[in-house]
C-alpha cells in the first residue's frame, strides 16, 4: 500500500502533521496511535487463536477411518 512513498513524501506528510497539530500535541498523537495499533494486533491475535482452536476442535470431532 505504501511501497511508493519515498523519503520526500514522508517528510512532507510529517511537516503537515506538525503544522496542523503543533509540536506539543505530537507526542500524545503518537502515543494514542501506538495504543490503537497494539489493541488492533491483540484483537487480530485473539481472532487467529479462536480460529485455530475451532479448527482444531473440528478436526478432533471428525471420525477417523
């Protein structure tokens, strides 16, 4: 998705964020973004574990020939 974003484009994006939110708000934004990403990863990991458990239970309940 972001494979075509180069260093120049990234610098422009960071400067725009700095202008819109100011230097005092950036640490809070970064902290909240990190928390959101962590929660998303935890939810994805939980869903993957649930799927693995369900498929394992399904395999265990099938009769073996």
